[in-house]
């Protein structure tokens, strides 16, 4: 599949959204569209635009204040009335959600798993989203293949929430090759994220 790069470095919304939408509209065949930006609000708005067009998209941080948004434009865009690009403010606060288990609360594990799934879904529907979500120990199962919460976590990631899972935990549980959302992290980074958070939530 052809790869097209859109350089929107140094440009503020709506320019990255306009450039990405234009590149997609001009496609003659399915392609991967890479959009380079240097601010997180642009990341969120380009991801939102891609989602609105029905394309899978993800973002990667490639350096300090450097991001690459990869849009899988695997079908030609349908003809539709042109709309002005929408630029929304950063929906993420300074909150970090730290998830150390696959269940919520003490008592029945079955009930606890249901509560945790409900918590993650409810979190994805909030107007103010967390900046980062940390998964460690039993919480690592929530970000790997077979998790009932993958759709909600992918929705959060698409809205710019950073999702990180402890690499030592993935290794311990034999899940190293089964991570399905977010990225691998280490305990140093986990401590750093927690220490800099304005609020830490532990469900």
C-alpha cells in the first residue's frame, strides 16, 4: 500500500486537519497517510477527523513534541459536502488513572470484572479525560488480546489518552506479544507519571 506523508510541523489547528483531509480526498488508490505534527491538540483533531471518515488511525510520539498520525485510508473517500474542519480543545486533564488489577473492589471477582469494564466505559464517555492511564500487575490483562475493554481503551487512545502497560508485568504473565492497545512502559516511567499527575485515580 502506498504511503503518503503530510508535513504539518509547526502548524496549528485547523491547518493539520485541512492538510490531512485534502490528502485523503485526493487519493486515487488506498494508502497509508502519515501526518506529522508537533502538538497534541493537532493529534486529537486529526484522529477525530479520520474517525469521522471511517478510517482506522493511531498516533505515535516520535520525539519531544513530535508526533506521527497514521491513517489507514483503505478505501477511497466517498463524495460528500465539504465541511469546515472542527478544532476542539484538549479534552485531557492532568489526571492519571492507575490500574493495578483486572477487577474493581473487593469481594466477587466476577462482579469486580463487570465493574471494571463499566468503569473504563464510563471513563471513555467523560468530557474531561485523563492524560495517562497506567496498567500494571493484573491490570496488564486489560490492555491485551481477549480483554473485554479493548474497544473502550482504543476509543480513549484515539482521543489522545496515553495508555501505558508495565513491560515487566507483561513478561511475567506471558503477555509480551499480546499487547493490543497502547505502549509498553517501565517502572521508572510509571513513577514519573504518578509523581507529576495533578490527580491520581486508582479504581
